[in-house]
């Protein structure tokens, strides 16, 4: 039985966004890669990275649908909203940063491993700390937002490093530019979610348009970023 019948609108919107994202990254975005899959061992890692990135983003959209259902059917959905949203952001940052590191430093395995391990450990540590805060109070929300911001800033370091390299490949720089645009879109979406202008002005009640708007912004940015990664991969394979 629905604990908040009026929140069925939230579930419908999150299900729609989640279904679109899942179908796009599984059936559309990965389909071109199937036709360009490499035949040499040298190029296989690039294809595997792109496939893993697409699957990782698709799983994030599955998680959106799951949380949307929980929000409707559980009376404490609103209490858990902040925590799950911050953890989702951590996962999204991790999923998008790892392929960026790979393409920015192709042929530099030491840098790839160093950046990937460092970023993974920091993300896991901050995610664990977010989960240990308990109830979602305003103080916990501020701490979690600060942690997400710090992880986002850390994710920019490989991109800045790539720009400083005089021997960077143009296709790799295109990935760096796309990642920078993705981060800008993530900041805009996060600002919309945190400020919640429609909710604060009480224009709407009992649903979360700012959260859905933020996720639509993130979806658009992810689609654009994935296209840049896919183009860089296809150029590298040819």
C-alpha cells in the first residue's frame, strides 16, 4: 500500500528517467561499439573500458528506479533521500572518472593505475563516511555535500594534468573537454537539487521537481560525455 499516494508522480518520473537512461546506455550507446569491436589485443582494453562505463551508468539508472519505488512505498523515504542522493553522486563521479583517466593517459600505465587507485580509495572512504552519519540532519547534509564536492574536485586533477601535458593527443583532449563540461553540468544539477527553488517558494507540494530536474541535467551531460568517449575510442581503434 502506498504510504504517500501523492508521491506516485515521483515514482513515475524517476522510472521514466531511469528507463530512458538504461535503454540508451545498454541498447543504443553500446551498439555502435559492437560493430567496431577490435580484433587485436592492443585495442581490446579500450573497448572493454567503454563497455564497462556504459554498464556502470546503466546500473545507476536502475538504482534510480529502485529508489523511486522505495520513496513511494516507505514512510521514511524522505528521511533517506539526502543520503542516497549523495551516495549516488559518489558512484556517478567514480564511474565517469575512471574511463576518463584511462583515455587521458593511454600508454602511461603507471599514471593510470595511480590515479585510478587513489580516486577509488578516496571515493570508497567518503562513501563509507556518508553512510555512517545516521539520520539525515542539516549538519549531515552539509558534510555530505562537502564530501561530494571534494571528490568532484579530485576528479578534475587528471584532466588538469592532461591539459598540462605538451604531448597530449587531440582525441584525448576532447575527452578532457567533455569531462569538464560533464562536471559543469553536474554542478548545475547539484545546485538545482540543493537550492530547490520551486519547493522553497512552495509552488509545488509533495513531490520533488528539483531532484528530477537535476537528474535530467545529469542525463543530458552523460549522453554528451559518452558520445565523446565513444568517438575517441572509435578513432583510436582505426
